[in-house]
C-alpha cells in the first residue's frame, strides 16, 4: 500500500499535466484556425477533470502509458480543413515535447541543487520528490509525443499523414481509421514492436534529453514499475 501511494504521488501531477496539455493544445490551435468546438464545450481548460478518461488514467498510473478524452474538432469549421488539421494534430505532440524539455531542465536544476547542499540538509527531502516527478515527466511526455506521431489514424500522426497525402490516398487511409485502435492494440500486445522498436527509440530520445542524469530517470522508472 505504501508503494502504491508513493507511486501515485510521483506520477499523478506529471501524468495529468501531460494528457491535459496535449488535449488543450489540440483545441487551442483548432480554435485559432476557426473551429470553436472545444472552447464552446469548455475543453480549453487546464482542469484535468474535463479531459480525463477513467480507463486511460488508470492505465497511465499502472503501466506508465495512458490517454485522455480526445478534444472534439470539427474540420468543417476550419478555414482549410485538410491543411489546418495537420497543425491541429501536431499541437498535442508538440505540447508533450515542450513539457519534456521543461522536465529535463527541471531535472538538471534539482540534481545540481541537491549536489550543492550539505549532507543531511533538511531541504533534500523536499526537492528529491521533485526530481522524481521531473524524471517521470520527461519519460511520459516523450512516450506520448512519439506514440501519437505514429502514422496510424486516429493517432495524430495518422491525421498528419492524411493531411499531406493526395486526396485519393488520404481517403484510403481515412477508411482504416475506425479500425486504427484495434491495429494499435495488436501492434503493442500482439507483436514485439514495442519491445524491439518503439521502446528503444523512446529510451534513446529520453537519454539524449536527460543527458548525464539518465541514471536518475532509470532509477525512477525502476522505483515506479519494477519494485
């Protein structure tokens, strides 16, 4: 029970921030390009309750990967539906990338500050949890960024691909969208692609951003998921 509470305390804020800003970014850019749907439905808010999907939130806390309720976007309201959807789709992963950069910077600040403090300092117990949250925030935002860029609709990467392809190929890709999530589930759980391809890519990108503090990220992930 103690480990579960520790896990939730470390993961909750970075996880909620990651999925909330991802969805708000979609709605915000859509609103700027002429579609007020998300704004009118009250989804342009940082209140995570407005965005949470119960199953996706549980998956996020248990497996380190999850999802929120998609922000509704009506392409018919966009000024240039096909082209504008590219920017709307890229907004979510871009928000996660920015959060990952912030987390990497925060991790460096925490590690540097901890190294400068004398042993036994009363401040250490307060800043160490921030370092753990920053490490997890870096990890989860890179996963959400890269996963959503996979070129499979209804993921953001699939919508980007539909926006850049010629109309005929775009329509063909649109036809598989209703089955896209089934395909994604199969790729994750029915093949080794997560372990052999996606996982190593995530680890490589995280290691680049974490720099000399990648060991802190790895220790954090072991604490959260392998203890």
